[in-house]
C-alpha cells in the first residue's frame, strides 16, 4: 500500500538537516574559540555567551536538526517557526546594534559572520523549503517573542553583576532604566511584527508537499 512521505523525511531532506546542524556546531565552536582568543578564561567566556540570543538560537538549531536527521521526522511547526524567528531576530538585532562597532579580526570575525549573517540565511531558507508550517496561529507569536526577552533578562542580570550588558540598548548604567524599558518594549513590538510576517509567509509558502512512497503492511 502506498503512503505519502514528506520531503523532510527524504534522504536529501535529512542530509540537509544534518549538514545545517553540523554548520551550527562549527559556528558555535568558532564563537567559543573567538571569545577565548580575545583573552577570556572559561568562566568569562561562559558569562559572555549565556545571554547571547544568536548563540542560544544556533545551539537550539544544532540540537533540533540533529534530532530531526536522526529520527526522520521534524518537530512541530511552532518550534521550527521559533528557531527561524530567533535566529533571524538575533542577526537583525546584531547588525543594527553593532553597526558602528570596531571591525573584528581573526576568529572573532568568523564567529560574527557565522552567527549573525550566515546562520540566519541558512535557517530561513531551510524553514521556507523544508520545515513544517501548517497550523501556525497568532498565539504562537507570544512564544516566539518570549525567547529573546528571556535572553535580554539574562543580559540584564549579567550586566548588574559585571557591568557588561552585552547589548548597547540594554545598558542600564549608561541609558537609565526607563530608556532600557522603552527599548525592550519597542523591540518586543518589532518581534511581534516579525512573528506576523512568519505566519504570513507560512500561509504563502505552506509545508512541503508529501510524495507517495511504497510500503507494506
């Protein structure tokens, strides 16, 4: 009896998922080495990376797609939507917030390009072509917004302890609490807008069509 096999369960779909997962792991490794190259010890490196949204997004992409490739089926549409939302959001925030920062060199430059330019594009293309999108609803946007806000809370906590807030728009010492609160509120609205765009794209570009494959009962 024939049944239909989604594209993401094909050999090509699984291979792409695993390749993207490996790329994420390599990017994280370069990021870690770049922080260490800058002179940070292991503890300082961990503290520097914990509140970084791009690092969290990249790590979750790696774990998710490794599991997808191994078990031959994807997670739910909401989770795959969250991954692309967080990854692209991290890249956009980085390019806006650090547009005037001093140029990076060595491993730090490689990590910057990998985390904030290459991975958002790869994850977005994977989501558009292969990831499930059926059933996404407006309520899912709230979950997608929560991820970056958690990272911002971690950054504020680290900044209160070390004075380094990671993101310039979260610098309570330099900007004041009210300005930071306004910044976070505006970013939250932008995140919600990004979520609505994703839902619109999901309607325009639905989940991959299943294709028939033979099987026996």
